[in-house]
């Protein structure tokens, strides 16, 4: 990676916040890879908290179109200087683990709300052309049947989701008040390689590979729609390139599973059985079901999930089996979150 400023000119200069995390790093790898759009230079701004690691960008080491800046999105002076050098901002940086937000919400409000406000102010001052704000389906709350459209009222139920909903509203307000070109994406649950091993799929895979039990909350009936990171990045790019200012776009994966069904698939993939499952008291305020309607993204921008879930999950398990050198140090150096009763 280079520390030199990206050159001005015909290329699009993109500031990617949280670009050393799970989804942000995959976005950067994709953008600068052989199948990327070309004509872009990227600066990654990342605080490198426990969930962000430069190893996620190792394959781009020495890439002439990538610059890394170690810093905090709440640092107004740093952010202002970076915004002045870029045409667009794609904003991934966030505290995102629900269990941690239940134990303490301070960092979630600081990063997700204040950090977003600092970025928006800098974008407005420095004339950034487009601001893509990456959010989550959790801002909608829980839905028993049907699926949320982008017009659905926000009703977050966890401190994490509430902080993300707040940042969504802030971002959209900068469009309505100041005319800033803000585009918001809301995704369903992501899975894939390089996923930090405290989230359910990588936690279950890595525990099972080590012969350790896995915790299943409550009756296992909580339902989620699963979205491969390849498809998430595809959706984000369609919004960045062709989305409409001031609009929200849902990005879904099209595979709806209960946690119990997902657990069975992971047990099968890892050659384990239900003796490895510990049934634990359900999490506080655990949303029962998430479901996104992504008709808008399909009809306006031609989005369709391309990754078959069965194939994607098999690839994910294989990646963790083959990449212990990536995840074992992360599990050793990170304090596990106590199960939130």
C-alpha cells in the first residue's frame, strides 16, 4: 500500500471508512481487483479496533491505487482533510455487534452517530459529490410476516440498531436540508470469508472446527435472510454508480433461514451433530424475524443475488478450514462477549 495522496484527474477518488473490516475490506478488494470497475483510487480510513485488521487487505499490499490511513471517523480535523482529497465517500465504519451494544452502548453511539455526523459535515464543507451510507435491516425492528420496503417506519430494538437508525436519519437529513448527494443502503445478514469470528456463522464454524460447542439462543426460531458479501458489494456498487440521491435501497440475499435451520447446515458442513449445540437463554430484545423487500434495487438498478447459499456456505466453511492463520490469532486476542441473558 502507498502513503502517497491519490492523484487528481479523471479517476474517481473514493474514501472508504471501515475498509479494514469484514464488508468494507471485501468492497475494497473487489473494487481494486481484476473484476472491479477500474478508474478508481481508494483511501481506507480505519481505526483498527478489535474487528478491523490490515490482514484483510494483505492481497492488495503494494497496490498503487490504495492508500491506508489509520484514524478515527470522529477526528474532525483528519476527516476534513481526507474529504477534501476525495470525490466520494462510502461509509462502512461502525460498531456492529448487537451483544456488545447490549452490554454497553457508548461506543455505538459515538462511532455510529457522532462519527457519521463528522463525515457528513466534512463531505458538505469539502464538496464531496456522493456519500453512500451503509446500513442494516435491523433498523426496521422485527416483522412477523411479509417484508420491509424502504418506506417502512424505523423501529429499532437494540442499542446497535438504534444507533444505525439515527445515522440513517442524519445522513438523509443532509440530503433534504443541504442537497448533499446521500444514498443509503440497508442489507440483510452478511456471510462469507474474512468475517470476524464473534458473529454467528464464523463463530459456529471456528468452534466446530476446534471441537468446541456452539451456543444457540432460545428456541432457535429467530429468522434471518442471508446475503453473501459478493452480492452485498454488487448491490452497493449499483447504488454508488447509478442510485438516486436521497434514496434508500434494500439489499437482500433471498435465503431465509431460522437459526435452528442454519445451525443444522453448519453442523453438517463441519461433520458435527447436535451434541455440539448448547441451548442458551435467549438474548435480550432478540428480534424474531428480519425480511427485506429489495424490489426497488432490482427494478431500478438490475440487482439480483448471484451466489447460491449452499455453494456460498460451503465456500465459507472451506475458507475458515484453510485459513486458521487468519482467525486463530483474532480469537486468542479478543475478549469473548458474555452471552447476554
